[in-house]
C-alpha cells in the first residue's frame, strides 16, 4: 500500500472534537432503502402472488371435458382429474401430466362430465 496516500486520507479526516457537521437521523438514511423495497414489492412481488393465486384457483376448477394447454405446449381435453395429476387426451394419445403443468383452460366443458 502506498503510505503517502494513506497519510493524505488520514489528513483529510476531520478532528475528533469538531462537531460542525450535522448527521442525518437514522430514519432519513434508511428512507431510500425502504422506498426501493416498496417499489420492488409493488412492481414484482405482489403481481407474482396474485398470478399464483389465480393459477391455483384455475387448477381447483379443472374438470373432465375442459380443453387445456400445458406448459409443454400440449393441447388436449381433460379426461380425468386426480389429486396431483390430470389425464389429457390429445388426438390419439392419452397423457398424464401434473396439474401444475396446466397453464390455461381454453374452453370449459359446457355440460356434464365427458367419458
């Protein structure tokens, strides 16, 4: 380390007994951080929580006969609903996927359950 630079930094410091400068109160120093946290909550966290609640409600109302899209892009008709999975018929294929993979219900089953 350069000792000359260290000496200059120490020389710039104010003497210990000098109280000419007023320091800001703690709440005024923390206010910008609080403001940034509130902005992040409003802009990022809250909308994500709202979207998760809507997705959970969508999964609870899932029933046989609904046309759905999965996160993998599979388009199909719900054949059966279990606690954690859903059976989907797509063309000639029957798939069983996790309920959480269902991203959207395109069309609701208009009548009773379809077999």
